């Protein structure tokens, strides 16, 4: 099939099956209001074109897959390119037993189930391998007890991708297993977590004598660390730029000239100090864009560019610095908050929410470790807890 | 230490203050007050008043301790350390304004109440330009009959909700002058402002033909206001230094206790080195605030310069320390229940009150001869 | 990649250039040239000329490769990486000036020599105010007989020692204009300047009634000069980006190899995290320089804005990277025999040439609409 | 003896023995042009007043010693307070054998011998315990081979305080010995070390089959690490503020208003950016002074204040930032150097010489470790080379 033929086919299919007025926002946590459409996408082989036919794919090349995605994107239709983007389905594909895979993957690809991540714990943030949530085998199921945190979408999720400790007498990385934990059961309590921004995008999840069928185990028992690495890699490649700008948007002009406009509105555009700061922050934003563009251009298929890993660190610096600049622009007006003071609200929100990027998904400090070790080849630090039984490791 | 208290007396005074605050101004208390309009704890204020805190600057003849700015600064460190929501800053500025007038009758009438805490003052100091400069004053005073009438706007007035004394800095025909307005006077509108630091009571006050009593003598009175602002800046620097040190302490404590990768996170250089740099910030803030207070107490020639320095050094140290503290804590400090953000909110507020860091740096350069 | 060369041709060209430089422009060569007056290596220049480096911008009709700014920038990265002491920057600016005139006769006379390296140009661009702006021009041009006479001063002229062509930007009655002066002309005094970057040939040039030929047409010619300066800034950004990357590479290499406390120093977070931050600087410098060059090659509307950005981003990245590099090396980089300080000297020089970072940030804000 | 009596005594003695016109600069590397005067100081008991009488002291209190120092300082006379300041004599006092001590200490106190430090090596900078210079016992002397670096005064020194490895089969801290190595012997070659500032304040010392008598060993064999710690502590307490300002001094006004003056001279005092920077750098300088004053005030006799340790780190930041500011002030003029361009010379010199403070005597990074661990009580990093035999440690 030539590219032209494929494009023609997809266009024809979309014309027949998709109404552009149905355009929706991407939904990364599973359950979709467009299940019936997504079922058709899957049936047509557009959901996961690079996968084998028996799993709903068409064994296409990644390049062909991107052609399909481009056509879907052009009309705002959801559901294509899930072989690249669907964290849940990819993880299940790679590690679930054939039975569970065949059951769950179609549901994941059609948004029939909602999902959440049960990784972080209060005592295991930067150090995920230190999880203390336990899963104990009882017959054909595991009993689960523990506490998870920083979980988005927990309240509506049908399953959580869970890491839990299944062996306490081996080093920490070697005693973890990975599960699809059913969320709709007694023993799972979801509490919204109030953030410093006074929002609650995340939850704490308290797990008390909940159960997960042994069939929902992904990868080998005690082999969950490797599954997690795969899942995290998918997540990172999908996350892109998750940083949020100012909340209200009211006080926030758009584009490269946005900070200039903001300063003009605040009546301080003639302040040389502020002009220099505007130049710096705007430059960092543009440089980040340029770096990403160059990374994409240099990206060989399937391999990741060294520059890629810099985006999160760069964004962290941009957000914190922009928060400072917006505060400087406003002066005493930054004392305020609330809807009547949108510019102050934006500056203050940003000054807090910048930590979402500089802490969330691995702190800047962890990120610098990763860049130093994986990108620059600098040696790791001695890891004192790498080999001792987890029982003996101090954590929390 | 330059004060009328001996070193032992000072230690004892600060020790009592610490005990009172540990008892009556816990994090829970602060959070409770954040949710209440006005954020004023009358009980806490009464107890602080019993100890003499509001009257630290007031001479014994008018019912105060007469301990001077150096002791005030030390007390502010303690109040700042626990984010105490009190009208102390307004009280300090009002006291210094009244004292600066040098009018015995006014002093005798106003200082005793300020000293014993029964008078809670609000001071309308700056207009919406909010630079706490003479140019920013946006209330005009016009003689009317035996008195004066005020028209215009004051912005970011502190503690207006709890106040029973309102002092207004206004532009009279002969220059900046100080006025007194009765609480609830006709033509006055107090509009509470939603503050990012939720312990802060802020309001805009509008004046439309409000009757006022002039307190200051004829002639331009900005010098008196500037002196009072400098006293306020010393108090604020103390609050910032105390807050900085407290945040630094609980952050390094967390770095010692929190374990990840089988090690205390404080054993990692990333955290350890941030802590070392913050120690410099924290100790410098303490030095700057205390030095400024002592210079003012001594009437040193370089007191205003030391105050400018303390103003921006303490403001910047507090903002940086609270910001780095959240990063050093990681996720736990991104939650509302953790106190780190409360200090960040206070630090960001304090960095604006009575003039920005940039403005204070500019003033400092002028004082250096530039 | 926007250039007349294919990707393969570009790779091959850069590969040859790298080999040449590895062979003929070692650290030892650079140090040798530092000690020689003029710091010019005629042999190296001849070999670069054989490769076509001086003529990258010159159209084939005039003997150049016509490869354009994007290829020039890549070549500058290589030259910058080894601190090559060459008159390339002057050559680029002179070439762009001549091309900007759009005068075929002048082009036919001057470009072939510039392209084949036999002409080494110096350009008197700025006066002692040294801001590389029209206002900084401090040479006045007055018509005299059939020609012109020049009076005044040019500062920080590059490569004057080796030059056999001197172009002078001067203020004529009708505005800024471009002149040509014969080497060794009467009334001209060339005063070499001791440069902190000892690979740099810098001079002040005084003009007292120096006879000159006007090259530019009647009317204000500053736009032509600014365009040539922008071409120079692209070249300079390439040099900075290349230098930044090289310093970054040898610094991380040292961090991998050097062991203290039984560990590679790069395993310590203090060093590792500095390295991670510098990777961002280094990669951003590369992105900025290449993007600016490509925008200029494409005649993109935002080319001048991209050039401003590259100018300050690359200058700052180079200074920061070289500065941090010394710190990361420790004592060894405090010795003269270590190359780190040579790069720091170059970085500090490059940060001043053709306009400061602060000036470029200001220009950038104007270009953003501010 | 009351303080008044002591003061009267010292004043009388100085009036009789010291001519203020002989005022000299403090000389920290031993040999002094004022030996005969220093001999009198020692004989009078003013050199080391807190020491026992048999060692030249008068068993005085530290407070009395300071009174003596103050009187000496008032007339610019050298030689007092060596019980606090003389690194060499104090180290010898604490660790030399009685015989060697009695021989060397008087010479050290009277400046009869020149001294240098033989600690750092090319492969042992931050990590002094990794020294590879070896000292092998042969009869009643040690044969020494190795290379030292960053040695001041080596060319004129009579002795070098040397750390060398005497046991290679024990962990690195346990195989080091401390010697007074005679410098005037074949086998010791001193080469000036050219710095990036184009000065040569230091030397490399190449040691090839040199000898040191076993009697010159300080402390026990293989017990040199502890001796070194004592010597380093003396050095730190003496060093005070070793940071140097700009070299020429010509382009450098003095006092807190210095940077204001410099900006005025450069015609950029009205630049708001520069004004802010001037405020910041000047403030840091004043704050450092205030911190030091407060540390001294808080200093209990004999104990060191936590603030004390911040001085070097603070000074490093000040020097680097002042170098940046001076460069900013000068603009293109900073391209130059040499005596005809003193302001450029100063800015450029400072930009390089700031590393003397941020690297020398322990890098800023090491200094932050020390502050974090010793002052703040943060745990040390795992030290992988603390227990293994030095032969197996990778260094250099």
C-alpha cells in the first residue's frame, strides 16, 4: 500500500465515520465518551496500526502509523496512534498474560475502562523502589494493603496500575510486582489531596485488604521493577510538556510577546531591569522550543535524543523564573489573589504551580541525576541499598 | 545588644514570648485564623499585650517597656517564626508616627492604648501606586472649618478590620501630613482585599469628604512618615529573619530525617549544598535585621542605610529560603497540609510591604553616594 | 539545514575542516600564536582558504563557495571549538559589507580576494564608546577633492595587524557611509591593544586627514552596516556555541576520569548537576546559533530577532560554561598550562564584541514589540 | 597580675625594645628579617604567653594573651600571639618528639627557619588522604619520593610539613605519616607554578630520593592524618580572609561606596541594572562583615561559631559576582589588560583570581559539604574508599 493510498483510505473512512463537530479533548486516563467511535477505529485497524493483526493492528510501519495520526489530527478525531501513546494498552501488551491481555487491551483501546497510577507512596517518592504497599498471595489472588499518593483520576478509575512489594527479604528492586488492581471494590478509599495551589488534581489512595486476581499480574512475580521501567518510559515519551501556565489566563497574553504585553499593561515596560528579565525568560522559552525541534529532527526512529531529556529541567527553570518576573512586574499588586485580580492570581498560582514541574514526575535534582548518568555517562553514586534485603533498608 | 534590657532580661523576655507562642500560636491556630475574616486573634493579642509586646517602643511614661527597636526586632523574629497573625506591624508604624510628631498631648492620648494593646491601629500610608513613597500618597487633605476633610484612596492598608484607630497620611496644602479619622467615619469605605497570604488583613480605603483631625504640625511631614516606615522596616526585617531561620531549621531537620535510596536525603549533595547556601541566607538575614535595629537604637548615622540593606536582604532571603524549602522537601511540601507554602505566602507578602526589594536596593545605592 | 550544500556535502566539509584543525590548530599552536604579535597563522589561514572557508558567503561568480550563513555557522563552531586564531570574523563582516553595497564593480574587485583568503580585511566599525551602534561611530568623513578625508577614532578593530584591506565605517554629511583606506595610508595610526584574550588581535586606529575612497552610494548606509554586523553576530554565535560545546565535552570527560575519594568526581551530585545544567546551556547555544543562521539564510522575517537571541544566549552560555568548567576541574584548571582559562578568556572577549549581552537583550525586547 | 599591670608591663617593654618605624608586614612562612627582635619577644614570654614556662610561655590565660597582642598590634610590632597564630610551632608543640620540639620550636617562634606545606598532590587535591608520595623507612631515616603541588614559599623554605604514605596496605587515612622534611637537600626540586592569572605564587615540588630523619616524624608512624587535621584546623583559624581583591588597585576605589565610584568613573552610574548589581554585591560584602562580627561576638572562648565557616563560601560568591559586575561596568573596555588599562586589568584579574578562593583551600563544593556535615549535622555520603586498602583505591 502506498502512502497516497493509505491517506486516501483514512480520509475516506473518517469522512464516513467521524463528524468533526464531535471534536474532543485528549483524555489520558482511559474512559472515553466516544467508545462507539473508538470501537470503529479499532476495528478499522487505525488504533494500533503497527501491532499484529490478531491484536487489532495492521502490522504497518511507524511511518504509516504517523500518516494515519496526521489524518486523524487534521479533523480532530481521537483514537489513532495508540500504539505510540496509550500507556495502559502498551504496558498490558508487553507484560500481561495472553488471557488478561485479550480481555483488557480492547477495553483500554476503546476507552471502556478508566485507569490510574498507583506508584508513589508517602515514603517512596523519588525512590519508587522503596514502596511498602504489600501484596500477599492468597490462593489465586493477592491481598493488598498500603497507601498510595499523587494519583490522578483515582475516583473514576476502574483499574490502577499498581506496584507493591511481594518479597521483603530480597533487595528492594527485586521484590516488587506489578498489577492491574480493580479500583471498584471495598477496601479502596480515595481522598482528594489538596495542593498548595488550593486545587485537588490528585488523590491519596488508602488500600486496606483489597484484592487483585493473580491473573492481573503483569510480568513475573517479583519482576515488577522492569515492568515499571517500561511503563515509565512510555509515560515520559507521552507526557511531552505537561507544564501548565497561569491558571486564569485572563492576565496572560499569548505568544513570544506575551511578557512584553504584560509589562506594558502593568505600566512598567520602560523599566530596564524588567526588560532584561523579559528578554531572558522569553529567550528560555524560545530556546526550549528550538531544542525540542532540533531533538525531533535529530531523532532517529525509536531512539531518544539527548536533548529530549532536558525539556523538563528547562521548563522548570522557565516556570519559576516567569513566576518571579510576573511578581516583579506587578509589585504590590502581587499581594492579592482571586478572580478580581487575575494578574496577581496568575503570578501567585505560577509561583506555586511551578513546583508541579520541578518536583512532580521526579524532582529537578533527580532529573539532573538522570541526565548526568544516562545522557552524559557520568557514574552513578554508590547505592548502599541496592543489595541489602529490603527489610533492612531505612526509608520514609 | 543595644537596648534598655540587660542580656539576661532580654533572654528571659524572649523565652517567655517563645513559650506563649508555642502554646497559643501553633500551626493549627494559624490555619484556623486564615479561615476567619480579619485573621485577628484577640486572645493572642491580649496575651502579647500583657507581656508588653505592643508597647516595646513606647516609653514607660506612656505605659510601654521602652525597650527600643533592638528588642522589638528580636520579638519580631519570634513572631515571624510562627507566622503569628497579629496587628503588630501597624502598631509599630503607628507608634513611631505618633512618637515622631513629638507632640506630648497626642502622645499622652494615643501611646498608652497602643502600648497596652487596647488600641489597634491601621495606617493608611500609600495610594494604589503602592510604593510607600511620598509620591504614592493619594489622599488629599483640605482644611474645612476647624478641621480637615480627606478625599482619595489608600491601598494595602494593614489590619483595618480589627483597628479602632485609623491614622491617615495625606497630602495637605503644606505638604504631607498625618491625620486621625474616627472608626466608621462618614464617607469612608473599607474594602477588604483577598490576600495571597491568607493570614494577612489587607484593605483598600476610600475617602470621600471624610472629616479628620490633623495630628502633625504645619509643614511637610514626610520625614516623620519615612522614619516610621523605617521603624516598620526594622520590624518587618525581624519577622523575615525569624521566618527564614525557622523554615531553614525545619527544612534541614527534614533533610536529616527523610530517607530515600536508603539514605537521609540530606546526605545527598544536591540537598546538602542547598542547605549550606541557605544557612548563609538565614544567618545573613539575622545579622542584617539585628544590625539595622541596633543602628536605629543607637541613632547611628548609617542607620537608614542599614535599614535599606536589611529590607532587601531579609526580603530576598525569606523568599529564596521558602522557595528552596519546598523544592528540598519534594512532594510533601506541594500539599496544603504542609506548612512550607504558608511561609512562602508570607515571604512573598513581606517582600512587597513597605517597598519592594528593588526599591530598597535603589535607596541603598543612593545612600552609598550613588 | 538551509544551505546550498547537501547534508552529505556539509558533513564531508565539516569533517575535512575538523581534520585540518586537529592537525594544524592544536592547543600548542594556539599557545604559540598567543606569544606572537598579531597572533596570525598565515599557514593555517592558507589551508583554510584552500578549503574555501573565507569564501563561504561569497557567490561562486566571485570565487566563493556561496554556501551561505548556515554553513558558515557550522564552520565557526569548529573554529571556535579549537580557539582558532584567524581573521575569519573580520572577513565575514567585510564580505557582508561589500555584498550589502550591491555594487557589482566593488564586489568584483574585493570579493575574490576575500574569498580566496589573499585579502585579509580589518573593519573600523565602532568608536571608543564601543557599542557597535550608529551613535558609537567616531570617524567623520568630509568630501575633499575627488575623494574623502577621514578624521577621528575607531576602537577595538579586529585583525588590523594582518590586514591588507581596511574598511572604515564613518559619518559622512549624508549619514553613515563605508570607506576604503589603503594600508599604511598617511595620517593613520594603528595602536595595537593588549587583549585579555591573548589570541585576539585588537587595535585602536586614529585617523587624521586620511584619504579614503567612498564605497557606499549616497544616503545613510547604516542599514548595510547593521546587516553586516548581524552576519558577524551569526558567525560569532557559531564560534561561541562551538567553544561552549568543546569546553563542556572536555569538562564532563574530566569528571568521568578524575577520581577523588575513590570515585569519579562526576559521580558526585555537585559535579553531576553542574554538568546537567551545562548540557542545557551548551545545547541551547547550538540551537540558537544554528537557528539564527538558518533564519538568516532563509531570509526569514524573524531573522534579526533570532540573531539577537543567539547573540546573548550564546555569549552567556559560553561565559557560564567556561567559568563553571574551571570550578568543576578544581586546582588543575587554575594553572596556566591547562586550557580552561584560554576558553574563558575567549568567552569573555566574545561576550563584548559586536555588542554586549545586555544590549542584545534590549534589542530583542524591542523586536518582541517592547 | 591584673590586666592593667600586664598592659603597663608590655607597653614599657615595647617602648624599650621596639621602634615603631621598624613596622613590618606579617610573614606567615617563617623566616623573618626581625629575628633578633623576635628572640627578645620570646625571651620576654610574649611570643606564646599561654604556653608553659619551660617552652617560652608564661602560662597566661587566652584573655591576657590577647591583651599582649593588642599592645603589639597598636605599635605594629611582630611576634606576639604565636600561641594562637603560628601554625608551625603549634603543630610541632603538639606532635613532635620532645627532642625535636626543643630544637625546632624556638627557631619557628623567632623566624629562624622558613617553612612550606607539602600536602596537595596532582592526584590528591580535594582528597588529601589519597596522597601517593611515599616515605620508606631505611634505618633511622625515611626515603621520600613523590610530587607535591600548590606549595607557597617552597624555594626559600628550610622545612616542609609533609604528608606521605608509609603503609599502602591499610585504608587510606591509616597509612599516612607527617614529617618536617628538610628542604635544602638534593632530591628536592622546586618549580614555580604559573597560574591562570599569569602569576606564580605557588610551586610544584618534585621529590626524588630525598631523606627525612626519623626524628622529624610528628605523631606516630601512620598516624599522620590526625596531625594533619590539627594543622589544618590551625591554618583555617589563622587564614581569616585570604581573598585578594583586584591586583592593580589603581582602578579600585575603597570602602562601601567603591563600586558606586567605579560606576561613576565608568559613566554608567545611572544604569538601573548596574545600580541593582552594585547594591547586591555591596550588600553581600557588608553582610559578610556583619556575619563575621556576630560570629566573633557569639564566639565562646575556644569554640568556633557556625557562622565562621560561612566566610569562605560568602567570599567566593562576592568575588565572582564582583568580577561580573566590574565586567558589566566596563563593557568593551574589559577586552583589555595590562598596566595602561588598570580597570580592565582589575576586572579580568578578579574574574580569574576569584577561583583562588572558590577552589583553593577546599573548593566551594567541599566547603558546602563541610558546612552541611559539621555545622548542620547532615549525614556524610557513603564513603566507598574509607575501609579498603589504599592500594585498591582508584585515585588521580
